[in-house]
C-alpha cells in the first residue's frame, strides 16, 4: 500500500506536527501532514551474535568495516565449530531483511531513502565502502568465502533461535527485534548480544532505526468502535509493558531504551526523514516499477546468494539493479539530479 492510499483504509490519528514530538517513527505512516498509523515501537538495524563464540574465536573488537567483519567471521570458522553467519535462506523474509541496512546504517543520511529515486546508479560501489553496495558486499562475500551454513536450502528459522543461543550459530543479520527471541530460546540468554552493522561513514558509526508494524484504525468501523480503538491504541503505546517484554525501542520518545543496545554507545540512530511534499510515494513507485524490490520483495536478496554460489560477480548484479532503476526513472519521468 502506498502512503497516498492510507486515507482510504484508516482514520487520521492526528497531525504530524502534534504527534511527532511524542512518538518515534511517525513518518512511516504519514501522508500530507496527517498520521494514519503509529508504529508499535521499533528496531535498530544491526547484527545479533553469540558473544561467547566471538570471544572464543579471538575477536576482541566490534568490526567497523565490511572487511573487518568478514575477517572476524573467518576467525570464527577457523577457531570454533560454530557457523560464522547463518543466512536463514529458506525462510525468505530473513534474506529480505538485508535491505533495511542500506539506509541509515550504510550512509548516516536520514534523507537517503527520499533521495534515492533521484539518484543515478545508487547501487554502484563507493570508494569508502559505504552505501547499498557495501551492505550487499558483506552478504555476497560471506557466501563466496564459505562463511555461511553448508546448505542454505535447508535452513530452519525456528530452530536457528536455539542454535544461536547454544553457540552452534555465531551470527545472524536481523533487526534488534530478534534479540529477545534468541535470549528466550535456550539456557544462555547472556551470550546473546547485538552490534551495529560494520560500516563507518566519515569516521562515525550509524544504525538505521525504524518502526515495527503500525497500529491503524479501520475507516469503515463504526464511530463508537473507532473511539474505543483509539483509547486501546493509546493504552498500548503509552502504558502497556510490551516494549520491555519484546525488547524493542519504545513507541514514546521519552521511553527507556532496551538494555542490549548498550553495545551501541557512540552509534547514532538514524530514522528516514519524510519525503518532500508531493513525493510521498515516489520511492514506492520507482521501487515497484524497477522490480528491484527494496524492503518489499525478498527474492532479489535471495538471488544475490544464489548468484554468488554460481560465480556471478557482485559488480554484475549491482549493474543490473542500476539498469533497472534507471529504466524505471525514465519510464516514470523522474528527474535524476544526484
């Protein structure tokens, strides 16, 4: 659903100017200055890992670049029996999760999401190894260097939770929502930790942060039910213990951050800014027209793994994405200004 369609299905919950100072991630479901949904808290973008296994492998510092991260995975492979990086390929959606890291985590730029529809060749390699290419490089190189599970086709999401808890798996690239599930999946909750994605932008570390699914209220519901729903949503956001229970960033800006983000000291959380007026759904249009499918289609990320196993170069994969992006810009008449 594009943002322009929100008003067909959901009632206004307030103005952006009123709600944005109170709640996190309000731009997610805002169109033309009106908020139609408030996210149920949110997540930081980083990497879940078993810190006992990483320590046993001899990794003493959190990796800050793609090459440092890959070197750490190699140490895990050489010095432990754990799978260095578990892709959870068979689940599909777990591969699509990689797209979340190309925004704030890879650029430090809250406007990158809004600007990418106007960018020429946004998936090209940058000299400083930031941006989308650097994210997909980590995935691609993990595959070609044999740092992932032996048979990606046979991965299992539910059992992987217990396996990272007991040290059979060392690392998984998933949002911070996963941490509490991994802690709860076995007898070693204190072994589970969370690190920022290994990209440094001009000497600084960033982590993208975004909202969970949002609470919205059905525009077709009766007026009485809309009022009752609004009161229930307000209780969930302001008073319920769900954010502590789930270990996520709270909905309210004055809420307490989860303890496991202590490893993010000095890391700036970056949320995507709202798109400029008149371009609220431009990203959706270019993304859908191009069929690159950022944050909306798991298959392109899955194909990176498949292509890596088949010997297709990452440069060729990213060149194909750039071509699709450019063709979509041309068909939609989008000005390419960056």
